[in-house]
C-alpha cells in the first residue's frame, strides 16, 4: 500500500512522476557532491597529518636552538637582549569554496628590520632561534588551516551522506511505491470502465434485436 495518502488520478500520477524525477536528479547531484567532498577530505587528512608531523619536528628544532642560545648567552643576557628583537607578526584570513563549503586560508606575515643587536652582542644562535620559531609560526598557520578545513568538510560530508541516504532509502522508494499504486489503480479503473462499457453495448445490442424482432 502506498505511503502517501493521495487520490489515484492521472494528474496526481503526473505530479508524482515529476517529483520522482526531481528526487532522482537531486540524488545524482548530491552523490556527485559527496564523491568530490570525500576526495577533498582524504587530501586534507593527509595534509593535516603531514602539517602536524612537520610542526612538531620544527618546534623541537626551534627549542633545541633556544637551548643552544641559552647555553652560550645565559638566561639573564637573553632576557636583556630580547626587547631589541623588533619583529611584528599578523595573520591574514581569506577563503576558498569547495562545493559550497567555505574553507579558510591562513597566512602568517612578518615585518622586521634585522640586525637587532650590535656585533659584539650578537650570536649565531640568536638568528637561528628566530629563524626556526618563525618557521614554526608559518607551519602553525598551515596546520590551523588544515584542521579547520577538515572539521568543516567532515560536517558537510556527513550532512551530504544523510541526504543521499534519505533520498535513496526513503523518498525515492516512497515515490516509486506511490506511483505504482496510482498506476495500478488507474489500470483497474480502466478495466472496470471497459467492462461496464461492454455490458452497456451488449445490453443496447440485445434491446435493438428485441425491437427489430
């Protein structure tokens, strides 16, 4: 029995056919979207894993450089010279869209004016430490971009899969069942009409025969 309460008329049959067509078209579009998003998601997973690994590696290297600087200059000297490091940083954001999903672009920018110290005060490990921590900040921007994109895409993939499944397993079967019910009811109605018409013709023919006889 059909799940939709609808009168079995030709106009309703045409309406259900149109709606079934729209549902199938919607399913195809959503399934294509799902496939594209999953491919993008797989690439982002690899990117996020690599960004995490590289960030941890470079962060370890940056702290190693800081340890070397501490051994050579001492904490007190580092504390006194640190204010001379004139580096400003800012983060700029933009976005790109993948199948209607907004994904962030994160860029870390630096503005500085080296050298920061007089020659007798300087150490190669000062520049090395600054260089390595700057690299870490760049990588943190890449990592945050990848993670936020991964989170947004995961939500959209999950939402799209639910919609695809709803169309495939609920709406399309219901429309097909309803359409089959209407077509069967119309065929039955046509058979009944044909049978009634035949009876009427036969009765008219018999009456004409009786009159002529």
